């Protein structure tokens, strides 16, 4: 899996999408994106289009999921969102690729 500098926007959208398996599933903002083509569309709009930056704050293991709490910023509508914004990213990894990613408002830091 390829990693990008902390707190910076991933410079290569194709490399970002390549981190996901062919049949990966992303769950974000109450919607689902299944497969690389859908994930590429999701990442183009919600990450690269919004210049998202992710600063990892905490990492924890919960069963088969690796949960990373990120401080999130970017060019998106922040109306009604906490400031700073923390999101929990629930990763399921198979064969060095992201099989599933669920993104939720953080439950708080431990």
C-alpha cells in the first residue's frame, strides 16, 4: 500500500484509488460506493475536489478493523460541523489493499 505525507493532499488520484481492492466498498455520508470506478468518482468529488487534508490523531484496532481518527480540513461546507472536525476511518485490509472503508463522525479521542 502506498502512503502519502501526513497533512497533505494525496498528489496522485490514481495512486490513491489503487490503494483499494477491485471490489472495495466505501461508506461515507450515508452513501455507498462499490468498486474502483465508483471509488474514483467519490474520491474525485469528496477528496481531491475539496482539497481534503487528513492529520492522523489516533490509531486503534477493533476486531478486523483498523480505526484511525483523523483531523480533517479542506475546502468544503463546514456548516454545522464541529471545529476542529475529527472523523473515524474504519479500514478493513485484505491482501495489502483496502477492502472496506467506513467514515463516520468521531466518537471522541481515547
